[in-house]
């Protein structure tokens, strides 16, 4: 223990992380309660300014940390070691990997698996990361999250350096995430942007969000209709430009088109009849992010079985979604993409012509 105020300079490997994460890395004996108290009383400072545990820090900044507090003699509990994973858990975790390099992993997270633990949540991605260390020296680190019932591409950093790099990409909104969803009904505007602030809904303990024009945080999402099944539902591409909790779910419900299976925000209206699964149909289809060593990670995650079955039942073809033009495309698309677009276009024309012939036969 020291009786003097301490100063630390943020290193490169910690660039972009939250201040509370810095304490976990470098002063693990300092509890979150202590850090929060220091922040509340103004004793914790970054470059001379008051700081909070959730602030993100950058390389070169100077942290002012109060003297360490003595731990209670008997009340302190030793840290509980993580339980060893079973062979089945290790095999399950490794089956999720769809991309691996020395700095990053991309997983295809199944629906129903939480990203991190919480109350009554004992099985989660964070708890499986020991199985994904492979040849690396340290344990992989989460840099973003997906809701428990949302499936798809999840980026994991393999070292502190890449964790800081990716955290900065997500906080700076340079990482690009493309989601697919089935939504109830069809928006009147087929390519639109939703800008509605989001906040915690009172009385839900923070478990549910809602549009809050007065106190909510700014939130912006884009949607594009890919294909429709009459007026019953449609398949949309979604892109969040901000990272609010449940953002896409709240925004689609707010414009009257909740995500199929999302009873939390769409109520009974979010469920379709006719054998369509009652599970939520929201999938992180693709993730694109710059790589710490140059180049780019660009990975696509296959649909979970319930989503793929619903797509097939509604007559939707995955190719149409994968060949949607992207804002960041440079130059002419590759020949294979052109062939896929032509194939999808021809299929749509055949469907329309069949509809015209049926219409003429009823006159």
C-alpha cells in the first residue's frame, strides 16, 4: 500500500478502453466500488479533469489515482476462479469460429446465447473464451456485444493491442455492421433513416428501452427493404449508425414494423401465423472493420436454422440480400456479384410475369 497519490500514463495497448477496464488490467485489487467512490468525490482524474469509470481513455493521457485503500481483514473474498470448460463446451465454442487471425476472431453467435453473464445467466460467450485462446498468450477479449436473442457475426480481439484498436473503431463508428431482419408489414418508404432518441423505460429496471424525445440519447438507424411477402411482412437490411441498447428493435417497433418474434417491443403483433417461428428474426449478417495491421476484416455469418426456414417458407432468396449495393463499394463489382445480381433480377421478373398471367386469367 502507498500513502501517496499515484500517476500513470496510458499505454498504447490501453488506447480506447474504458477507465474501469484499465483498473481491471493494471490495478486488479482495486474494486469497482472504490473506483466509483474516487470518481464521485473528484479524486480520480484524467489529464487533470474529473473522470468517471465509463470514460474512454487514450494513449498518452495521465491518470491521477488516489492512494490504495487497505482491504478489510476478514470480509475480503478471494477471487473465484473460472470453472474449467468441458470438452463439449470447448468443441461448441470452436465451432462458432468463422474467422481467425493473430489479432481477431469472428464468431457466428447462435440465438439464445448471451454475450456476457448477468443475473441468472451462467452460459455466455465471455465464459467460453478460454476455449478460444488457441496459440495466443492471453485470453481473447470482447469488444462489442449482441443481444441474447440476436444471432450472427461477433468480433473478438485476441490481444490487448487489437482490443484497443477495435474498441476505438466501434466507439468512432468506423466499424460497419449489417443486419438482416424479418419485420411485420412493409414500410411505405422502402429505403429510410430512423432518427429517434432512445432511453431506458421507467419501471423496467433498465431491462427495456423506449423512444425518449426529452432525455434519450441520440440514435440513428438505416433500413432498406430487400423483398416483401405481400403486405404481411418483409425482409429488411438494417444498419445502426449509433450503438444504443436494443436500438434496431426499438426503432423498427417505433415506426410500426416490429421485428418478427420480438414480443418485448412488438407485443402480440410481432408474431406471424402460418408456422413462422416465434423466435426473434434479427441476425448480424456481416461485419466489416479495419485490421490493426492494415487491410480489413469482412465476414458474413450464416443464418440460424429458424431464420433460414422462415426465409424459405416466405419465398425469400438469400442471394438478393448479399448482392445489395453497399455505400462503400469502390469501382465496378466483381463478375461473380454481377452474375448473382442478374440471376436475382431475372428471378424477380419471372415472378412478376407469373403474377401478370394469373391476373389476366381472372378477367
